[in-house]
């Protein structure tokens, strides 16, 4: 019976439908890049490295003198006389990765041109009466090498990492000592070698399976040399000193992975859920700008003059954090690291050439809480719109007709004077007169942010917004004035939306008014005081007569699509020009415009070409102030042969991926700082921008 049952079961099994053999399934794409394996690369920058020599304790003829540092100066303009700094070389290493966590080792060798003069006034060698100061000591590092460990974290196409290790460098110190009595010159040279440590951090992005683009910051401390002799000062005796050197370096890097990288699959923009992050929003960006200017006509210089033959670089890295407290209440916070300076320490051109250059520049990464604000939306009913997750925007649905209130710290440009073609120097035009209505003296601290309240009423066809915010305590000051009821800025803007007849393309027209009350000087008053002899320096007269004064003005701003790929923008702005500017720049009237074209015609729809031009001018009183030696927020040559400042900019933004763009930028500025005696100056720049 059991045998029969077994036979019956076997027969039944034989009658079953055969099962198709299972096929191997493709492994799911990883959520992040595995960076394991060897890599090689090149790195470099011009102007993104800041070195500092310290000499001391020192003696001259046996007499001790104070410790002094390279770049020490009694004049603001001496910072602009620093030689161009450039760094570049090769690197290679090996990574091991476990899940998203990485560790590795890396070695690099790179040449450098980090050199700075030391003015005699900083040394105390008896040349204080020489004008201009005689540069008696020059230092230069020439070759660097480093071995570093790396600890990192991988997400999507990105790798963020920290580094630590040993670094060494060769250096040369040159000294020139003039005999003020005879005119004879004595020189001395000393070659030095240093060994110290390095700490740093970086980010890189895989753009292909074999190539990655990145930014790498390292602080290098090479310690102190032994005591050495450095020639002799005529009439005073031999010089004996010690030297110490440290440096902040920021470099762009291109890495090659011979074994290949497996890239994560990209999420389509319209994939389900890709726009809904619930209650949180997290985004970030980093932007690196390298810019240089060759020689130009420069018969004289003032403290705020543009200096020829130099290169500089700026870097920013920002986190955009958002949290939806309720369906209508959002909270945002934006910490930001920044490093670097604009050309001539962001001086010398009224319509400055690098929109990422802050007047609060630093040689080291500086962390600031640039934005923290709460946004409350009051829906008024009717049709709604879906808002995708984005920078400082949690995904949500809101009424089209609404009132929005924002309170906290923000940039007025976040809400006013917007333009889809020319408003973001991280991806489009970099010239200040092209991405903003430059005669609008918007209240801000040195990096460009203020505190206050903004209110907006929005409908389908128009919006009206107004803001009341703090102003800086003094012109171009980093401290905002707390006396907001006595000294503050008021801005109002009307934005009309339309469709251009005939072309059926959308456009926007914005009209803005501003009125600021801040601690400033009146140009005519300080000119009169200086010319009467009450003050030897017109800038002393300005500082002594500052009190609460009003500055008013207006702007008009047009953005207009001509085709789906071609757009036009235009701006005109004016201020009264009677009193000092507080925050932005030295412009009383400006007209600008240009075109922006997507690369669809040459099968590069993610690329953008931009061409724009601007003309800036000053009021008669403002011209006279500069002609008498006045210094403004950005300019001041000590004298002025007035002519309008004219600027031209063209850029090509090459989209490597959805997240990484590399731009090539050219600008021509005629009559920089409104001075017919200077320029024209040509500016060449590159820009790397990445976001997530």
C-alpha cells in the first residue's frame, strides 16, 4: 500500500508542468560609488593658495627686532602688490572601501610659486621714511611633497573626505638692503627646507566611470627653521633670524581610476516620489572660481586700485537644510564655508568681476551661518500648485493666491531683483553689474546677508513683496545695526508676469524701490571740509561726519524668453548719489542687458552660453569725492579722470552631469573704477560648480 502510494505520487509528480529554470537577476545599481582601488591625477590652481612666512626672533647687528611676517604692511594697497600665487602637480593613491566608508593613502608632488614681499616698514631696519616702502625681504616656496591618509564617506556620485599626514617643502629667502646714503644695494640668499604636517578635507564627484572632478583643501604647517644669517644691513650690521611657514591651499583636481568605477543609477526627474522628501529638505553646493588679470595701463595706484598681473580664487561650500514644521510653516538653515579673495582683495572695479568674491574674504575656510529663517504661508483658496523639493524649499502643495511671511536672516536677493537668466554667479554671469541691479544698495553685511522681515502677496499674474531689514553700522561693515527703528532698509517690488504676443513666450517685469537710513557721510559736505583745510584727508572728513542719512533709488528688471532656448534680460537702476553707499558697491546709475542661450542646437541642451554688457556711472558729487582722494566700498585710485565704467562678459557653462558644471568666463572692463587713466583690463576665469 505504501509502495502503491509512492508510485502514484511519483506519477503525479511526473504529470506536473515543468518549471522553467530560474534566470540570474541583475544586481541592483549601488546607491553610491565604490571608490576602491588605485587612482592618479593632476591638481592645480592660480591664486587659491595663501602662504605666510614669519621671521623671528631676529637680530640686526646684535640688536633684537620684533617678529615680523610676510605681507605685514602699514598700507592697505600693499596686499595688492603680492605676486601671483600658483600651485600645480601630480598625485596618486589607493582607496579601500567598506559600504559607504572609505580609507586610503595618497602621495602628491607639486610645484608652487608662493611668494610675498616684506615691506621695510614691517622690519624696522631704518627705512621707514622711504616712499614707496623698499621691499627688503622676499620669500618663496617652490616644491611641495606630501603623504596623507584619507577617511571618507561616499553617497551618490560624491565622496567627501578628510586628510592628514606629513608635508615638506623647499623654500628660498632673498634679501635686498639699500644703503640710503650711497645708493649701493647689498643682496643675500638662503635656501631652506621644511618638514611639517598637513590637515585638510575635500569633495569629489564621479563624472564618468574613470574620471572624477574635485576640490581639495589642505592646511600645511612646515614648522620653524634653524637660525641662519641673511646678509648685512649697511651701517647696522649682520642680520640673523629664523623662519616659519604655513599655508592654506585650495586646488581643483582631476582623478583617473584605471580600474573603473560603478556609478549609481540616476533618478529621473519625474520618478514617483523623487520630489517628495516628506518634512525634510537637504541640498548642498560648492563653487570654485579661479580668475586672473594680465597687465594693463596703470600709471598710479590708490589704496583701492585694481592691480595688474595677478590671479586669485574663491571657494564656497553651502548646506541648505529645511524642515516643515506644519503644512504651512517651514524652517531653514544655511551654514556656509568660504575661502579666498577676489582680485586685489575684491577692490578696484565698481561692477566687480567675481560674484562669489565676498568683502569678508579669508585665507582659510571660514564658517558662517548665512541664513536662518522661518517661512509662514497663508493660503487664500482657489487653485493650488505642487512645489518640488529644492534649495530652501521643502516639497509641498500650496495655494497660488497666498501671503508669505519670512522672518530671520537672509539675502534680499533671495526674494528681490530675481532674473532667470542673470542672477546666480555660481552658474551664470559673474559680473556684479549683470547679476544684480547694481545701483540698488541693498542692506547687507560683508558676505551679503541681513536680518529682518519680508512679506509677499502672490497671484497667478503678479506678485508684490516688501522687506524691512537691518543695515550695517558703517559703510562696508560686517556688523548690522540693531537700531532697526531708527536705521534700517525698506524695499518694495512689483513683479508682473506676461506672455509675449506673437512669440507666445513667458516673461516677467519687476519694478523696485528702496530707501535706506544708515550711518553715512554726505559727499558735498566732506568735499567742502577737505577743500577748506579742516581735514588733511577727505576720508577722515567722511568718517568724522557720518550720521543717519537716507539713500533712495529704484530699479527695473526684465526677463523675456524669445524661444524655449533663448532668453533676453535687461536691467536699469539709479540711486540719489548724495550720500555714501552702505553695503553693495559704488554705483549710482547702471544699465545692463544680454542674452542666454541653451545648447540644444548643438546637441548639448544642458550647456549655456551667456553674453552681456553693462554701463555704470556716478553722480557729480560722487565723482568729485573720488577725484579728491576719497575711498569707496570697492574703489578709490587717489585721483579720478572720470569716464563711465563699461563691462562686457561672455561665458560658456559646460554641463558635465546634472550636478557638475564647468564654466569658462571672459570679461573686459573699460575705465575700471570710472578712471580713464586706467585699463582697459581683461579678466579670464574658470568656475567649477557642483550641487546635490
